[in-house]
């Protein structure tokens, strides 16, 4: 038999059990929220005289010094105590004795962990929202400096119609705006206190649940104790909001990867934020957007893990729920790191006006404009479309030939033809014509830009409202 057998003779079955069930290795990340939640609960207990004023003082002071010790890195969490909640309670009891033992009155780890996780998610949503706004600001700034730059717009990744680069960049802005709105919305549902739900049925201690929720600056208390200890909707919603955000970042990243290739050449890779090849001396690689693209898969995996975990769980608390944390933390870390990286990348990247403009001249991109124009002679659009399709096929991608044929068609259809009518086949004209709300004309894009700037201002206000709430955690723990 191997001398390195898995089951060492000294280890008791209980050690094995703890090794498998202990979560403090990862849930220690919740310590700040756990301590703040305990302080809030202590106040609620003091209000109904389960803790005397003096005991409340002892407990809150001790919790503050535990927070101080943890933040300095001088606390070693004990896996034998299972999770962060039991570890902190043990430190408290060691520090103050009986008042510490009273703290768990009317509370279970089931409502405690739900509270801690909500407080953590609330802050993560605030931080991620702030990072989204930074990327939005960068997009607006790049859109501003991209004034007048034209590139091909694509459908099916085929040249379709010319667009302004600022319009293209702002398209990503609005996707991020929906991500931002989703996170603010999710914030509201997360920001509710489950404390007082006990293990599952509520508590016989006559505490006022709003005492803790107010101290934590939360927006009220949950309605049903069974629901409260089993509800992880806020975790799933957050993972979804982050996944969709990452999907958006992955699409943007994909474009940056494509655009930095020799075939496109629209984007110049920032030197500091791209790598060379260990073998090919001439190479420069878009590692950063490639990694963001790749990391989006992790976030989606995290979401699926959480949903699968929740599926078919009976009421109320089940230990399965402990498995919600690692994927949730991973989704948060991945999204935040990706946002940060992509913002730096965009800030440092530059666009090649000439390459984009040249590319926009390829692919008969004004064919729709010709068809549109022919309808002014009374031709139904479908008929005009058919005529232009014919000449497009005949010209086989040759711009000059297309123009000659277009000229002919226009003369045939239009009695009072003016050569200036052919101007409509210019790329600039094609852009200028699309001036409807949300279109790519300079005028429409300027209006859009103003709206985007207003959104940024509103988003900043939303983030600062969120911050006012999340800041109470540090306020409580000192
Ligand atoms: N560590 C657990 C979790 O993360 C909370 C503990 C609840 N345990 C229990 N035996 N009721 O979900």
C-alpha cells in the first residue's frame, strides 16, 4: 500500500467531515458584513433588553477590535469552526464572554449568511456600476475625438452601410447603460434585510426587525421567513447581470481583436497593453481583449452553477446554498477586472482614420441609398431594390462600374436628372442622410452624445446614492 494514503490514521471521521463542509476558506471574504450585521443585530437585541446597554457597548467594542485585527491580517480563521460566522462569534465570546454568547439570540446562521451575502452583493453592485460608468465615460470621450471618422457598418460581418465611428462606439455605450440599469434594479431587491427570520420560522424574541435594517441603511425587511433564508434570487440576478455585461464586453473585445488584425487595421494596439510573441519577433498580440472575451465564459459558467444549485431545492435553508459563494465571488471578480482592463485598453488605443475610410469605400455600401433615391421617382421600394440588386450583381464589387450603371438607371428613371444627384452615392452623403433619431448622421450622433452625457451624470448620482448606503458598513465597524 502506498505510504501516502488519503485517509491518514490520525484523522477522525469528524475531521474528514469538517474538511468537506467547512467554508471559511472562501466565506471569510464576508467578514466586514458579518461584523456590521452583528452590530446591527446587537442594537436590535438591546432595544428589547436581551442585551443591557453595558453589554451592547462591550459587544460592539469587541466587534470593532475584531474588525481591526482582521483588517490587519492578524486573525487566523479556524476551519474547524466551519465558517466565518462561527469564527467571528468565537472571537467575540473569547473577548467578552457571556454578552458575546447572547448575541446569537433570535438569530440563526441561516438569516445571518443571507444578510451578509446581501450586504456584500450590494457593495459589489455599487463597485461594478462605478466601473461601468468609467468605461461609458471612456466611450463617450473616444466618440468625441472620433468626430468625422467613418468605417464600414456590418451585418453578418459583411460590409453593409457606412457609419460614423462615434456612432459605433456609442452602440456599446447603450448596451452598458442597460447593464447599469439592471444592476441598479438588482441593487434594490438585494437591499432588503432578512435578519429576524431565524433558522426558518422567525424568532420568539420580540425584536423590531427594522432596527437592524435601518442601521445597515437597508430598504426595509423581507416578508416571509421561509422565503428569506432560502432566497438567493439576488445572487442569481447579479450573476445574470454580470454575465450579460461580460457578453457585451466580449463582443466589444471581439471587435478590438478583429480590428487590430492586418486585414482590418482599424485599431492600433497600445504598446503597454499588448504582448509580443516569444518566437515571432514582428508580432504584437491583442491579449487583453482576447482574455476579456475568454473570461466571459467563466461568468456564464458561474451563473449556470448558481441556477443549477437553486433548482429543485425544497424550503427552507439547505446546506447546498453554501455553494453559492464561490461562483458569485468569481463572477464579481471577473467582471470587475475585465471592466477595468478594457477601460485602460480603450483609453490607450487609437483608431486609424485612413484605413477605416478606405475600407468603407469597398462593398458598394451606398446601394441602399440608390434604391432609396429611386423611390423619389415614384418607384415602390421593392422594385427599386430589385433594379439596384441587378446592377450590383453586374458590377461584381467594382465601385466604378457600379456608379456607371447607377448613372444609367437614374437617367432612365428620372427625366430632370442632375449630375449632382449622383452625389448621393458618396459615403458622406449616405451618412448624412440617416438623420432619424438614433441614426448615424453627424447631427443625430451629436444629439445622441448629449443624451449619453446626461446618462453618465445620472449614473454617477446613482452610484453616489449606492455609496451612501454601502458606506455604513465601514461606519459601523470603525
Ligand atoms: N456556512 C453556511 C452557508 O454559507 C451557513 C451555515 C448554515 N449552516 C447550518 N448548519 N444551518 O450557507
